[in-house]
C-alpha cells in the first residue's frame, strides 16, 4: 500500500466550530507532515511528526492542534478558525531521516477547508 | 540555505510537442532534488527524484530530468506532451536536515489541442 488517505475531502465550518482532519498511511513511514496550500501557491509546512513526536511547529496559530495517536495516523484539530484559514490541507509521510537519506514525501489528496 | 527557482510561472505547449520546465537550485552541498506534479484540486504526486546515483533521472509518465551541477539546474522534460500533463509542477529540494521540503513557486503547464 503506497497511499496516503485523508478524510474528509471537503469541509465547511463556521468560526465557532470544532472539527478534525484525519490522515492515514500504511507504508511504515515514521515521519508525517501537515501542509497548508493556498490557491496558486506551493504548500507551506505546518507541522512535522517524527516517531509520533512533534518535531517541528512552523509557528502555527494555536487554533490548529495536531495529534499523532500512532505511527499510521495523524490528526489536525481545528477550533475557532478564521476565514483566511480556508485552504487545501495536505498530509504527507516519509521514511524517517535516520533510516532514509533521500526522504521523498508521499502526499495525500488533501482536504479542501472552507471557513465561513 | 537550500532554495530552488522555477524560471517560468506558466508554460504553454501543443499536444505532441516537447515539454521543458526549468528549475535552478542553490545548495551548499550535493542536493536531493524532486519534481512533483499537482493536478487541479489534487494532492502532489512524485514524478522523479535525484539522489546523486545518476545525473539523468527517469520518472513516471515519460518525464525525465537532468542534474547539471555546472549549471545548478534540474530541468524537467518530456518528448511529447499529452493533454493529461496539464497541471502545476513543483521543483523541490530537501533541506540539510532531511526533514523539510523547500518548494519552488511552481510552473503551470498548459497543453493545447
């Protein structure tokens, strides 16, 4: 299985809602990532998990809360978002740098988030 | 710090003609370089990667790229464009710690029938 899956595909939420995005991979990868992508821009890194521990937080606002329950799952909890948070949220995974030099990342299809 | 520059924001070709998407990189050491493709409202798919094993890298869907250290370039080519190649393409370098991808701004490829 060489696939990263993400649910839901689309999400519309109000600014007072709480929602979660889910990402799953079964490639045995030990590094997982969240990216935010605005239209006509490259993806921007938000968080990196390595061996289920948060290793990088790119100064993301606290209304985004990541969670890695196990080596196959990655969640992104959303609360009190702003309309400018509307974007495509991408999850990716890769072999951890300690075992793999080249570290290409495999991306999921993304969740299209709209904040009203 | 590592960086990549994609020299064209938009490229338009006719179906059946060659494709050339240009990328220059900056790195203080031998880099790991990638090309990703993104179709509209989709995730990113890895086309090919350079990892110093060979300077000419073959990828999926007939794409290939040549690593030229003297020119600090990693241009993506395809001999004959297909309508399904219309997408956005990102040239990417990995940072020195191996835990971050550094993206170029992207090149949108349009294929005319």
